[in-house]
């Protein structure tokens, strides 16, 4: 039996209604059929995603809630590394927005007491990094696009993004 699935995802909520992840439609169907999840209606009028098989069309809900306890793996803030800083800053210079020739920059230079920590390191293009040199951004009138901070727990980050997007799509739900 061949099943055609659209390239969409289903939002998964924990047993306590916290948005925790997005899964593909096949995974959502497995969770629903095995009884590990149930459909969740957020009252936004979304009917479901049609999934076609040779003999029927199944509407997969846009949101599902786990009926089993979610095993949350212990998570720690990752060590400060080039890869993690670039990921946090979305591979974009935090001074000018460039995506070319990226380096890391200490906001407060090490020579002036700056530490190698999440809140003192940003992604910078070579041009901005050379311009800034051994100064602070304030001394040169350079503004950071975002305030550097340690990455959030993936579930917290997903929940924030989910509700931000959901609020935009459904137009201030509850406000």
C-alpha cells in the first residue's frame, strides 16, 4: 500500500499542553494510531491535512497532544564554539547583517577584561571585526542587531517560535 503524504508537519504538544516539537505526517499518524497521541483542536478553524491512500483520504490533525509522558532528555547549554555561535546568530554579522566572510568577535575585547562567554561573543564579518578592532561597539558607535545570550533549551525555543507564529496566523488568540 503506497501512501502519498504532503510535505507538511504536525505540531506536537506534551501531555501538559506545552508545544514541544514538530513531526512529519507519517510520524503523527503512527502516534495517533498507537494511542500515544490524540487530536488537539486549538479553535483556529484548521480542519486537518489530507493524506491520501489508494482507498481513502485521512485528515491528519494539524496539532496533536501526547497521551504518554514525554521523556525529556537532560539538556545542558552547549560550550561556546564557532559552530554554536554561528548557529545562534543565524550565520549573520551582528553589526551589519552580512553573511559573507564571518568570524567571531568579543563584544568587550579580551584585552579590556572581556570573557569568552555566550553573552560576550557574536558573529561578525571580517570588515566589521577589523573596524571594531580592540574597541567596544559603543566607542565606535556600532550597534549590535541582537543581544548575545546563551541558547535556549530546544523545547523552550520551539514553544516560543510556535506561539509567536500561531499568534500571527490566528490574530491575537485570546487577546
